[in-house]
């Protein structure tokens, strides 16, 4: 990788000896190239001539020829970066610098590591130059985000992390996941902690965008927080971004759910001493769980991405939850002709975030009011509000629905001229329907690229917002 030394004259990190030894080993034994080509690239070499020679060796190998001083003679004589070293004669010198091919993996590791260091130095220099700039149109936050993106690119890119796989390698990866699922008799990937839901989802892969949608008062925020809590309680750090509710409001809901004490009772001081002891006892449990809450009113996807990168480096987060998609703001400086285009960019940004960090993202979404006009108010994919791109970008779409909510608000009243017995029959049937769905939350998996679709039923206790696997028909 060409690198201009800093003004203080310090030599950038490099090992010309390791570069010469590796090139000499490849020229002596072409099989060496196949063993190390995935771990070092042409721009990893500090000497530009060495990098150019490595790129030519790769081209020769791709043609099925053998890279030797003979096959590379014309190239070496014509390459300006090798001219000063002696051209074709330098190839013989390189062969002489290789004592054994046994250490070639170590040579490749040293070359790649020094290249990594030089890239970090380059990012630091660029950051310093940008920070010294008096261009007020580029904010400090934008400079920071650019540097963080560059650092993450350095960390994720490079040899050995190629996105190109032979089909047999891809099959091996898939079979590993299948074998793991077979051995543990459970889905692989991130699990929600709700067995029926996990069986439907088949686990959440580390680059997936999951849309969790529902009408108001269905409990989607409660489910999102419960998922984050259960994931964190199982040992995977979770990062919760709430653009609608502050950290104190989320904390109140968490305390209410975990202590099983109604939120209204807590806020109005209507707790018995015994119940309040349960509230105090959950403090220790919270301290041990790697769950982080971000205060982010009016935040943009770019700002979430910047924070999430830091959280990934510092805490190794394995889940990002965003509540909710439609309330996010557009990245500063971007313009959209309408709200649909804006939501499209936000949705695509969240999907890109999941792929970039290889961390699943659960994003909450509103549904259109068209749901309320139907007799069966269970959501459909067409109800996703403001953008078909949400459905397109999502790997999984999950709806939250509670029949209890609607039945509670539609208790029959006597009709004009209706007999008393007929009304009592209608009222009894309504009560029977309501009893069957009391405390039941339906979690409808409507789209799933890596699993099945269907409905999981969970126990939902509205006063505490507590959600549990539905293992009995009793109510609280």
C-alpha cells in the first residue's frame, strides 16, 4: 500500500525483508501463493514494486500459468516501480532471499498487520486534517462519523475476509448451522427467549433486519423491550434506541414488568411494602444484564450508525432495537421529495447497518389505519405504513395483535326491538370470545426469508406490560 511518510520523517510500519521473503518463496514454489493469497493483497505491500509484482503473480496464476522469473521477466523489466531495483534481475535476488517456504504464513501475517497499521495512521492523518478545516458546512459530527466508518472498513475489509466463496464453502457454512440446530434441537442464530416464536423465526441471523409492527396499544414497544431484555439476560449485549420514550420511561416499564407490579401503582405510590420489596430486588438483576438504552429523540439513521459502531467496539453488542422507524429523522444534509422517499432511505439505512456491523436490527413500525376498517383487524403486509420498501428491505416482518383490545371496546349493547334473551345470548357469546383471548398476544410472522410463517401466542399482562410464553389459559 503506497503511503506518504509523515512530515516528521518517521518510517511507516513495514518489513521489506518479510515482503522479499514471501515473494521469493512464491517464485521458488508457486504452490505457496495458493496458501497465502487469501491473507495478503497487493496493496498490503509497503514497497510499490512488491505490490505490483504480487498483483502480476495473481494474474499469472489466474491464467493457469506458473509465476517464475522467466514468466515474469517482461513484466519486471517494464514495471517502473521495479526498474530501480534491477528489473528482471531483482526477481533472482528475491528468490535468493527465501531460505525456506515453511514460514510463509508468518511472512503474510506480518505484511498484512503492518498494512493495517499504515491504514490506521492514514485515517488518523485524514481525521486531523479534516478537524483542522474551517469548512463549517462539514460538522464535527460528520467528520467523526467519516472516521468511524473508515475504521470499521479497515477492521472488516482486507484479505482473509473475502465475500467470494466457492459453493462448497457456502454449503459447509450452511451445514454447520444445520448441524448445530440438530445437536441443540433448537434454531441457530439469535433467539428471542420465546420458544414458539423461535420455532417460527428459525433464529435471527446476524445481518437481518426484522420489522416489528402493530397498531397503537397492541404492545409492540413492550414486546421489543422484552425481547431486548431476554436476549441480554441470556448473555448477548443489546442496544435499545427509543426515539419516542426517554430512558426513564423505558426503565419504569422494565421495573414494572420484571417486578410484576403495575406501572400505575408504582407511579402513584399504591404498593404494599411486600410488593415494593420486589421492585427494589430487581435492581441487582438489572446491574448484571448487558442492556443499554440510548436517549435519542430526533435521531437519524446516520447517528444511530455512529453510536452503534462505538457500542459494537466497546461492548460487543449482538442486537440493536429501534423504536420506532417512522419517528427517525433524515440524515442532516439529505433531502427527499416526500415522506415515502424519506422512509425508504431510513429503511435501507437500517438494513445496511445490520449488514455492516453483522448485528441483527429489530425496527418497530407503525401500521396504516386501513386495519381499523376491516372486520378482521389482524395486520397484513400491505398495512405497513408509508413505504413498500419496508417490506422489501426486511428479512422478517412480525406483527403484534391483541383481539382482547378490540373486544374490550366492542361490548354489545341492546338493539332496538331486540328481545332480552337474544341480547343476553349475544352478550354471553361476546364474553366467551373475550375470555378466550384474555391476556393473549398474537405474534404473527408474515414474512421470513429463512424460516416459516405463522402465529405464536404469548401471555401479555397489560398492567405490568409483562410478556411470557403462553403455557396456560389462566388470566391475571
